[in-house]
C-alpha cells in the first residue's frame, strides 16, 4: 500500500529536500548560462563573418546530434584530461560534478536556444535592419538594440519550451554523481527498498515542476497575443 510515513525515518525527507534544492540550483545556474550561450551564438551567426557562422554551425550540430548524457560524460571524464596537471588535481580533489553538469547542460540548451533565436530574428522584416543602419547604427549595434530584442520576443514561447527540456534533462546529471532529485531518489530506494513509493514521489515532483513551467509558458504566450489595451 502507498505509504509516505517511511520518509519521516532516518532523514529520508531531508535527503529528498536536498535533492529538490540541488535540482533547482542546477536548473537556474545552467539556465542562466544557457541564455548567455544562446544569445552569443545567435549574435555570432547573424554577423556577416563566415568564420563565425561556421563555428556556430559546428557547435549547434554537435549539441543537436550527440545525446545529452554523452555530452555530460564527455565534460566530466574527457575534458579534464586535456587540462594542465594543476587543474586536474583541483578537479580530482574537489566536488566538481555540479560544475561540469551545469556546463554540459548550458551548452546543450544554449545551442538550441540559439536556433530558436535565429528563427525569431528571421521573422523580423529586413526593413527594420535597414532603418537601424539609416540612423547610423553599425551592424552589431542594430542587432543589439533593434533586431535582437524583437527576435527574443518572437521566440519567447520556444525559449520557454527549452526551459522545460532543461529542467527534465537536469536528471541526467545523476550519471556523474550530482546529488539532484533522481540521485537522492535512487539513494532512498537503495536504503528502503520502497521502489514504487519513492519513484512515484519523484515522478510527482518532476510533474509539478514541469506543470509550473508550462503554466508560465501559457501565461507569457497569452500575454503576447492579447491586444493592447485589453
């Protein structure tokens, strides 16, 4: 029978709480980094420089076609081997799982965000850019002050969907030992053998988080389509 009373024993509720907080921290940190990465990549690709365009295409295609779990493992096990010995010692001695998971999640999500932004930028009429040039703005200034803000507004529903995917993908950080919600769920399962109860709780918590993000997406999308003055 489904019974949650076991969570009150031996600090299991505290483990679950810590897992939730770590998941939220990982989501926020990687999300902020992803926004910076996505805007940077979209800006580079919009500039009339072939080298920048080629670089962004390579980055985006890698993150679109390699599984997210593989990317996390590459960052945690592979990238440190390319670093100087002093950094290797610091990585091996410290708790860097969170750090590498955040980077991998941010780069993956940032690549997709850049594509959403690129679609938003393409929806802006070219006359907007020409108007910006006509008042003396450079190509980069036109992107920053005129085109990019409008492109972000157009791409906002897709960007919120990327936030939903990022929240769910944060569970993959368990593979390298990040003590997020899924890691703590398995830890409690191994200690209590209450597999169904524990994973049902985790399912409900993830569902609650995704529904909250979906509600935010709906409110933002509705606000965008509401006529002015209504």
